[in-house]
C-alpha cells in the first residue's frame, strides 16, 4: 500500500483547491483584482499589522501604539487604493 499525502491550498474566497501555493495565491490575487505582487504586498502589510497588535497587547508603550497606528493605516491605505472592501478586523479605528 502506498500512502500519498497531498497538501491543498484553498482559496479563502471561493474554496477552490490548489496543489501549489503560488497558484493559489495567484488565484486569490485575481479574485481581489490585484497582481500577485500587490497581493503579496498586502499580505506583508497585514502581517506587520498583526505583529504590532500582538506586541501591543502586552504593552501600553506610546511608541508601539504609534507603530500599530501606522501599520493599520498602511493596510487601510492599500485597500482604499485598490478599491478593496474594508477589513472587518480593522473596524475599531
Ligand atoms: Zn477563489
């Protein structure tokens, strides 16, 4: 018996399956009307936003708070520029 493990990457919008991560990202990017590069840029911005909010939870340092504001602003600015929907998670601003 042979067991083959296949990893699928699933589109977060329509749940279509992909066997390649790159293919999946390309597809998700097109769902958002972004190029792959733009989609990666957005991911990077969102990652930064998440990182700063994680640090913020354990600190009330003003500089960190400013960094987080900037990180959130960058994500929102990107989404506005590309006419994307508001991120539900960022509504508290
Ligand atoms: Zn899709």
